[in-house]
C-alpha cells in the first residue's frame, strides 16, 4: 500500500450482465485493496445467472442496482451519475484490478491536481486468469508512452481498465454514447484526448480477460466497424487518420486470423 494523507476518494463503476462466473473475483480485486475512501457501484442489467445473489452477499460494502437497461453504455452512465466521488474508475465484471491499482491512481491524482485523466498499463488474461499475449500488452504500453490525439485516432491504444478520470471530464466532454455497444470507451477517450493530455500511471493497473465468448472476441468485426465510424466522426474530414485506422484494422484481423489458424480459437 502507498500511504498518503491526501488520497482522493474514488468511485469504481462496474457494469455487469450474466457474469456470475467472474463477478466475485472482480469485486474482490477492488475491495481487497482496502482503499480508505472507496465507493463501489455495480450496475447489473437484470442478470438471472446468480449475479444478484452474489451482489447481495456483499451487504453494504457495495452499492448496486439490477434492472433492464439499454446496454453497457447506459449501465455505465447510470453508475457515473450515481457516483459520489470526483475520481472515477471503470472495471468490467470479467476483468480485474491489480492489487495496488487504486492506491497508485489515488496517489497520482493527489500529486497531479490539474490532470483530468490518466492511463496505466494492463495485462491480458484468459478465462482461468493466466496471462496471455504479453506481446500485445507490451506493444500497447509502448504506444501509450508515445501518446497523441492522432495516434489514438489511428488505433485504440488505451486499455479501458487502466484508466482513471475525474467526474468533471464527463461533465465537460459528455457521457457515453448510448448508440455504441462495442467501442464506447474509444469514443470517450477521443473526446477526452481532444481536450486534455492524459497523465501516465507507469504501472500495471488492470487485467483484461480475453476468452472466446467475451464481447471483444465474439463480436470483433462489429467492434472494428464501430471503431471506423467513430474515427470518421472525429477525423474532421482528414483522410490520413482514416486510412491509417483502416490499415490497423487489417493488421488486427490478419493477426487474429493467423493466431486462430495456427493456435486454436482462443490462442495465447
């Protein structure tokens, strides 16, 4: 733990739907850090897989709702509006935080009072929690260290579970777009980056779980197509970012195809 008398209160918002398999581990990765000023809000989309029973078992350690919504973006917006604290984190219910993630973020923002958002590194894990694709994690960490708005237009280099931001960023840049179901984070980061240069946490913050039925794997083509529409919106008529983003999509689909061909459906 990283002691500091000036640690800011943090609210972590967790959207969830039918994720009982991973939900407890995700919750424990937050609560086990014993961060002194923590609010954890779970917005469940009306799960019927035992998720509600898991949420009830935490008593008053968490705030939660379980009701039908319009998708992940809607769930997140609900949670962010419920948040009591200025510093926000976003962790999906099949992902994890590293053991000192909240302490690292809290210390960083206490020492950088004008920074609006900050990015940390993440690893990729499989369904059983084993690290996979470390080369992808290293690539993204390198790209983030050379961050620019144009670089972000070309490729979504920001690991979502590694980001912390001030609630006031949402008040100025706008909430998540309800029409987006796969790349809502990318759209949000572009709006943030258009206004503010991010800080860099220079530490591993989260673990992104990749498995065959996860949203990012099962609907990769839809995610990439949604990303194309987002870049077209923010490129302001410039052809070059669109061209480079399209090349990057070809790179991603080619790599996934080769990995699937030679290593199976969920290659490491």
